[in-house]
C-alpha cells in the first residue's frame, strides 16, 4: 500500500469515528430535551418565586389539610407528587394559572400526582378540599393588596380543582408550614425516604405549559 493510500484510509477512518461520535451526542441531546419536555422546566424569574420552599432532602412534617370530612394528609401523597402553591394576591400566580390548568387538563393520570394549594388572607378554608383536591401554599403579594373578598381565592381554587387535587388554606396553614413556603408561586416534588416519610426531592421547577396546536 502506497503512503498516499494509507493516508487516505487514515483520514477516512478518523472522519467515520467523528461522525459516530457526533451522532451519539445529538442522540443524547434529544433524549435530554424529551425528558425535560415530559417533566418540568426551570422556574421563570419572578420576585421571590419558586425558591422560597424547603430545600431538597428536607423531611416534610406530618400535616392534615382540607375539610374534616375529606382531609388530605402527608400520607396521601405518592412518591413523585408535585405540590404547587398559588396565591390570588400574587400576580405571577395568576399569570401561570392558565398554563398550569392546561398542562393537566388532558393528562388525568399525571394530574393524580399533583397537589395544588391556594393560600389566601381570608383564613376561610370552608370547602377547602375542592373536587379532586389536595393542598397548597402562599407567596409574594402584588399591589392589589390582601384578598379581602375571597372571590379571587374561590375562582383560583375552582380552576385548579377542575383538573388536580386542590385545597385552600391560610398563609400559616398546615401544608404551607410543612413545606416552609415563603414565596409564590412555588412548586416542589416529593418522594419517600428510607423510613417511608415524605421528603422534598426537587425544588425550583414548574410544569411545562403545553404548546397550542396550530
């Protein structure tokens, strides 16, 4: 084999190896993109939002929320449950509400592993365990001031309860306190620790809003 032929073969082999590596990298990037699309996206920047909760690895204390005839407790949350906290006095919460509802409207199986918590100033938790219901949180407030009438709380809870388990509670409510929520909106994922207790497994995430069909 001549030196020229050997050089050509060597260059061809290197090109082939480079092509295989490039295809592998593209495949991994697609896998990561698909995974992110199925789960959650980083929280959008909002004043104090998304990070004002208990940190990853924090055990969640026992709690009971909702009306006495159908309470929600920490024991009801399955491994991987997403707990999202809304407040009607928080502008980012109202902005994110339609996308959150749309995200789970057509995914009943996923919706069963979600708990929405609507937190208000009214301290009126009557009917707090709405429809499919679970529990919620509180966060930063906007210039509209406290939710005096409770109408905003009721409409927000009703929209959420139509698709996911939802509960209402005051700012010092059992779920908000258990997750140490300090800002709104906030969202965490929970799992089960070695002892079976509830533990925070993810923070700073938010369900991806579905893209409208054209």
